[in-house]
């Protein structure tokens, strides 16, 4: 049998026992008062009691109303997420419990066990549980006739039993004590099972936390392994790319330079004997050089960004800006004072990478919300200015991105400067090989 089912059965048993005990007490109260009236011994009865008893019928009715209300709350109530509502219901249960105890003249207070059994499992907070148990313990201690009668005028239940013989008195007291003891035993069993289930639950949670910690450690280790693997894959990719570039250079420049070297050697040998043959050889060498240059350009073209392979520089930049704005909350303004953005392939590659890296830095490191990109021509220079409204940077440390940007600019014999004032700004100047219509 599961612990939860055992708790339910024990609470049902306590409910039945409390109903039986309270019914037993109600019968005694009604029968005693009725017997006194029937035998016309009221005068003698009143002389032996301290205070007048309450109206027995009304008392029993109030007791049963309180009892059935309490049972209804216990059976029908569902735990709510509203803490104020829960606390109100808890207080209502305690008040009903107090009414029931008063209705039986403080003779029986085992109903407190039923209220404790019902509420203690619903309070999840350990501190609140302890406070509740302390309060109910104090109520149990002070719910005593000798204490309550000091402030409230109330007849003693034992005084009601004085109208019976000693044998009858002992029999009724024995039945009451027996049922009360069974109720107390059921309550103790209930609390033992509940505490054991709490201990088991705590152990289970501890084990789950340990398993979770182990799983997190394993995941962390696997994550580190994945990072190492990704770094290794990246390194292998870079090595593979370098090897591919090396093969391209070897296959193009190597062949071309070999042909040029052999042709020049032939010219050196022929120049003293035949100028015409030397000119023919130089023409052949010139053709080999031009073809080699075409091969180098074709190889370098394979290293261009995919966007520039398919589109013009202006379209590629606009697409980059549109995609960035659609995937982030940043606003990018692009302004060009040039009639067109058509340059040599190496120049377009560098311009595109500068814009790309400038946008990336503004978002990733500057946390900018607005980026301004400006192109203009100053003499032979193309001036690229990228400015943002980000957090800026007091001490500029060149990471891979800025270093790579400078390397690209240096390859074109340009300059790049950085400044941080109300944001971050990159200014790149490139000596462009302007076409005639752009001069």
C-alpha cells in the first residue's frame, strides 16, 4: 500500500472516530438534560453544578453544523495558489475546531488532530509548518476546562455525569477514553507515515540533485570537448584553406614563373646573336605573364565573399544591412557620395569586409542601436566612415576583427584609424585605382 493511500485511509479513520466520539458526547448531553427534566430532579441537579448548561438542542445543532462544515472543507477543498485564500481556510478550520470543542464543554479536543492532519500536508514551507504545529500545540494545551473556565462561565462535562451511577460514569468515561486513544494512535501513525514520506522525498530530491549535478558536469565536459572539436575543425579548415590557396598559387604562379624564368634565360642567350629572335621570345614571355596574371586573378576571385560573387558591391552592402536590421534591433543608415560603387575585385573585397566588420563590432561590442556608414571620395582616396552610438571603448584593444581589417587595408596601402567618443568610429582610407569616368 502506498504512503499516500495510507494517509488517506488514516485521515478517513480519524474523521469516522471524531464523528463517533462527538455523537457519543452529544447523546450523553441530550440524554442527561432530558433525564433530569423527566425525573423532575432539576433542583438537585442545579445544586450540584457550577454554571447553567447551554441549551442542549442548540448546542448539538451548532456542533454538527461546525463538524459537517469542517468535514466538507477537508473533503472538497483543493489547494489554491492564492496564499491569502489558503490562510483564510486554515483559520476557518481552526475556528470550527474551537466551536466543536466548546460545544462538548471542553471534554474532547481530539478534533484538533484531524485539523492538524489535514492542514500540515498542505503547507509546503517548512517554517510555516513549524509555526502552524506550534500554534495548534498551544491550542491543544490551553483547550482545557480548568483553564478556559477561569475566563468563560461554562459547566463541566464531568458535572453532567454526576447524575449517573459510578458504574455508568466509569463505563461512559471508559468508552470516551478508548475512542480518544484510538484517535490519538491514528494521528500518531498518520504523522509517522507523513514524516517518513517527507524524509523519503527529501532523499529522492537529494539524489536527483546529485544526478543533475553529475549530468551538468558531464554536459560541461562534453561542451568543452565540443568546443575543442570545433576549434580543431576550424583549425583544420584553415589549414585546408591555406593548402588550397598554396596549391592554387603553386599551380598558377609556379607554372608562370617557371615559364618566365626559362624565357628570360633564352632571351639572355639570344640577345647577342639575333635581336629579332629575342623580340619574338619576349613577346612569348609577355603572353605567358599575361596568362599567369589572369590565372592569379581567377584564383583570387574564388576567395571572394559569396555575396560579391553573385552581386555588385552596392547590392551586397545593401543586402548585408537589410539582413542585419532584420535579425537585430539596430538601425543602419548608409550614405554614399560616389556615382557608383564599381572597383577592382581586391578593392571591393576589402571595402565589403570593412563594412561587415564595422557593423559586427558595433553590435557585438558596442551594443549600438544606430550605425552610420558613409562613403566619399577625397582626391585618390576612398574614405569609409563607420560610426555608432554604442558604449564606446576607452582602451581600444585590437582583436582578430580589427587586426584583420587593418591587414586588408595595408595590402592596398591604405590607412585605418579608430576613435571612441560618444560611441565608436572607424575611418578607413583606401587609395583606389579609379577608372577614367570616376576621376
